[in-house]
């Protein structure tokens, strides 16, 4: 009996098509409807009106053409960008902005990495931070005011919760304000792990003296590194700007000096909100340099910072 169907090609084709369709529905479309296929991280929240407006601007300006927002589970990527991407952190992304090309760095873990002032300055002129950057300037966005009614429509369209007070607060905000708000929330639902290079790791609970202390060549090398990596935030000669002045012995907002290896740790690991170093609370906003600078380069920076302390302006 089973052989009869082979003598009837039309019926065989219909039967085969129905079997393939049934299998596809069971194995593909049914799982898509299950909650397990749409996970949400515990700390994930819908975008606020300001953040969603910034996300819309990010899409409008085509930022995803040059920046990805996904870190692959590869050691090199995790060391450079941070914890690899999780499916549950994209539950509110419609559409996804993973991108496909990294003309610029990945932004999956950019949220909270720098203070907001850093981003405003960077959007105004990217070459202030990165001399060879080919990213266009977006300072003109500060001249464009948000349209609260338009943002409210988008919030409704995506079924995101909001209040009228939240919408009204957008009245005097610019597109640049919104873009920075969006950048500062990207990837923040995932607990960040410091990408600390082995060469820049010190033993805990042990103080280590700066092996380059008193070496004028190290201080000179530190000055070069400071101008390249630190000056834009801490000001020329450590006088202060986005980041605090380095001309006094105030460390993490406490006017009392600490050993050299505490400076080493901060430069290596950066700071995070509510983090601690030598019993002092961090406010966050400083990135880690352990994956960028070698151990002796960081010690050279410490030597240069020490040479600044006590200078006028501290």
C-alpha cells in the first residue's frame, strides 16, 4: 500500500510538503511562542522615555553601521570589551542593534564605563580623545530639541511604561542629552567583570612599592602616557577636568595619601559605582587600563602622578 503513493506524484508532493510544514511548525514556530525562548535578565528594565528617544537617534544616525553591540564568548573579546552578551539582555530591543561591522569599538558594555561629561565631549569632537578617530562629530545634536509627543507615541507603540511627568520632562532636553542617556544604559543589566590583565595584577592585602620610584626616565614615560590616555579627563598636568585633580594627595575624595600600589590598582582596574579601594568608596566612571598598558607603563604613570602632587592648582 505504501508503494502506491509513489505512483501518484501530485499526492506524494502534497503529502511531503504537509509533512515538512508540520515538522517546521513543531520544531521552529511552537518553541518561538514559549516563554523560554524570550528570557529577560533579572536586572533588565524597559527603556525610559529619554533612553528610548536616544535609541531612536542612535538608529537614525546609523551608529550601528560602525559599532556593534554584542560581545562574543571569546577570550580576546571578553578581555577587551567585558562580559560576553546574554540573550536575556535584549528583550526590550526592537529591533536589535547588534550591527555587523566594527569600524569603531563594540558598545555592548559602554554603559557606565565613562561619566556623562566624557560622552558629551566625545560627541562634540571624537578626536579630543582619539586623535586618529574617523567618527564624525555630533555636537550639533544639542541644538535639536526633543518632541515629547513623538517620544510618547514611540513609548506606546512599544508598550513601555511611562508617566506624563516623565514625558513633560523631555520638553527642554536635546537630542544629545537623549543619546548620552541611551549610551549610559547599554549593557548595564549584566554584571560587569573587570578584564584585568595578568601582568597588571597585584597580590591582595599586600602593599607593593613602585619599582620605578625616583627614576626620572619612568616619570618622563609616565608623562607621555598621561598626555595620551589621561589628560583629556584629568586636565593638563593633572589640574582636573572631567576627572578630579591629581595635584594633591587626595585619593578617592579623602584628603589622605595612600601607598603607590593603590594608584596602580585604580589605573589597572578602573572604578565602578560603590566599588572600594583601600576602604574608600568609588563613584565609578574611570575605565580599566590593564588591557591597554603594560605593568611598567602603569608604574610609570604612578611615578608621574607623584611628581605632580604638591604643584600649584592641587
